[in-house]
C-alpha cells in the first residue's frame, strides 16, 4: 500500500498535477548592463523589467535603490546591493534576479555646448549694440559644456546693468529647460568694436567751441566704450578741458554750449503777476536751459537767483 501511494505521488509530480512550490508568488526581475534614468531618486521600476502579477509588480517597482547620479556623471548598481535591498523588503525567496554583477547607471540629459552658449552671448550683445558700431566680434573665454535635463532649451543673459563695452565683459548665463532656470553660469568674453570716432586735428583749450576744422572723423577700434560716437553739430558743443592734438574725443571731453556764459551781459526779466520789467544783468556762472544761476542787476548791483529761459535771457519771478 505504501509503495502504491509513493507511485501515485511521483506520477502527480511528473505530470504537473501538483505544483512544486505554490506557497508564494514568483517575480522575475531583469536589469540590463547599462540603464538611463530620470528623476532624483532611483527606483527599481526605472531600471528593471519586472514580470509578476500586477500587485507584486507595482510593489517591486517602488523599491528605492538610492539617489540617481547627477547630470553628466555615472553610478554603479551592484547585484549584491540589489539582492540585499530586495530581501530587506520582505521578498526573499519570491523572486528571480537576472542582472550582471555591476550595472552602469546614467542620468537622462542633454548637452549644452560652448557653441550654444556663445551664440546666446552674441545674440544678447547684438541686441545691445549701438547703431554707431560699424563692426564687432566676440572672442570667448573658457566655456565648458554642461549636462542639463532633457526638454526645450532657452537662454537668458544678465549683465551688470551697464551697457556692453569693448574688452572683457562678464555675464550670468541662465540656462532654462522647459521655461524654468536649471542653472546659471558665468560667461566671460572679449568684445572688439569698431566705430567712427572724432579725433582732434589740433590742440584745444578748455571751453573752446567745437568747429568742423578742429576735428576729423575716422573709423577706429574702441578702447573704453566712452568715445563720442554721436553726430557732432558744428558750434553746438565746447570742450570741458585742454585736449592734445590726435586725441580721440570722449563723452566727458565735451558739453553743450551754455545759453548763458559766466561774465556775459544778459537780459533780466522781472515778473510780478501781469507786470514784466526788463533789466540788464551780468551772469556770475554758466547756465543751461531751465537752470538757476546767480546774476547781478547792473542797475542796483544786487545779486539775484534767476532761471535761464533762452540764449542770453534769464527770468526772476517775484512773489
């Protein structure tokens, strides 16, 4: 009888009528030699193909394997570590793990090249360029490529708030992915600018009126960015200091001629309600339109504060 029972049990096992192990569900977890992941955290579902019943597959997929590598870097995922984590998660004996001893993990990313960064800088400078520039070029400093998340790339340049100038310029380049700033990097470039400037044809003294024969215009490479580039109207400007022949005129070298000059006689209009009286006075300082200056009434030798309202013309409103 005992032999007959053993014979029946053996036949059942051979024909599959009784399962060898039906106590626990099984899962097959397969991880390839190299994987690329998204996100900051590394979950098993990101790197593995999991074959199991839905509930078990979902549970295994959420098992955390640690931090994902940073952009542009790689990390190693070891079979021994994965086995340890699975067993600590209560899955010991319920799975089959198929993976090499070591798996290389990288972060899904895209490359921002130095050429792309330089193009962003050139576009920014082009938007800031003066209409008086006849030519300009950018020589980049050391630009390093960057790994950033996948998505739509855009760039935003932030300067110091002052206009771009010849020579070294440093900007902050914001790299945006899908509209959000991912990182901001410093970018230094050397800017070369050519433009028509004004050069003194002779030595000029302080407060000398600028006429067409004392300057010439020629295209030169800018050195400071403060060179006078606007069209000079003859007899509208004067020098602010002594200037040698051959000097390139800077913005600070010139000023508009005042409507009233110090020591000159001016027409002084006294206004009191509807009454106006015109007198002759002497200006005690240079004055431009709308500026208040001190004048001396030549009739009474009294000093007054008057407003410049025109060439050689000042006004005092009496209360």
